[in-house]
């Protein structure tokens, strides 16, 4: 197992804001600002973007986990960092635009990432931290985790977190979270579809690894094809979705790994993937 420092540094300039660990074809990106409740600072967003870009080109990585050090998964944007830019000549408008666009780009990178991305959540995941969980393909949470979009409590409606949240949970659940700012427990998050499983405190990362191993055992080419199709068909009407996915199935059938997988099934043996 190895650990790589992120490109950007943490507030105290001694520890990276983001860590990477690799094992069994799974890369774990660890938010490492526990002193700031792993808020998504400018440096954190830059580091996430850089790592995701590098991982997308790494054929050895077949699944990605996003986890966090400390008692919180992520408290969202760094409000102290944002408030400091009120002193700018434009009262921070350009900086706020930069941060919101950077965050939106990271969330979209996760969706477009060729590897499935799994969130391992402990403690609170709030505002853009909740958005990060909702943007991941899969998520597991400790029973003491909770989720919220509490910006309304400080006069800042969670409009960008709303995009990912409203694509995960029922409309009225999302609206209630957005207009009240109240917490959603891990059990309710499971019930409403924001996460896939609830585990004991301290076990979220190991459970995410267990899921990652299952993912890593599949053809990376087929998973990339399927993940891309999954998100694209969601935005289409019913007939267009079927037309599009029929084309995807044909393309998938022409892949070497589909041929190998079908032959292996018929011959009652394990498939040998070549990721093509």
C-alpha cells in the first residue's frame, strides 16, 4: 500500500489536504483537513480534480473510494475562506464564481470518471459534503453519519448541492432538506436512496473496500461503458433511452470481454478479462 501527497497543501502547510492509498486495484482518496471538518477549500477542490484526472488515465485502478480523516466526512465549502473575499473589490463575486464552478466541475468529474466511485462516510456530510456523497456512484455510511443541506440557516440556499441531491432522493425529501436545513440520519438516507448501506461506526471504509473488490473483479471496459450509459439514459425520454441503450448493448456485445464472459459462463469457468 502506498500513500501519495496531493498537489495542494493543508492549512498548516505540513500535511496534504488529500491523501491517496492504493490496494487491490482500488484507489482511496482521503480528505485530510480534519481540523476544518474536511471542508472543500480551494486547495481541496484542486487536489480532488488533479487526482481524479490522473486516476481516469490509470488502467491499474479499477475502483475509487472517497473517504475522510477525522470525525466529519465534509462540512461543505470553507466559509472562512469564502468570507475572507468579501474584502475584494467586487465583494468576492469573481472568487465565489471560481469556487462554485470548481466544485461543480469536480462533481461532474466523478460522474464522468471511468471507474465507479464509492463514498465512505463517517460523521456529518453537509452542504457541498452532502453533494459529494450524492455525486458518487455508490455510498456507504456509518450509523452515526448524517446528511444535511443547512445553507438556508445562514442565508445561503444550497443550490448547487441541490443538483446532485435531487437526483438521488425523492423530490419532496430533497425540498424538505433544502428548506429546513434539518439532518437526515444514515438510516433515512438508506431508505431514501442517498446511500447503499449503513454499517457500524468505524466500518464505512472497510465496507467500501469490500464493494470496491467486487467492482475490481469485473471488466473495466464494460464498467466504463455501462456507467457512461447509465447517466446518459437518465436524461433521456423513455423511447430515446431504449434506442440509446440498445446501441450500447450492441457495442458491448462486440467487445472482447463480452465474448469472453459469455464463453466462460457457458464453459462454467472464470472469465479472463482483458479490459477491451
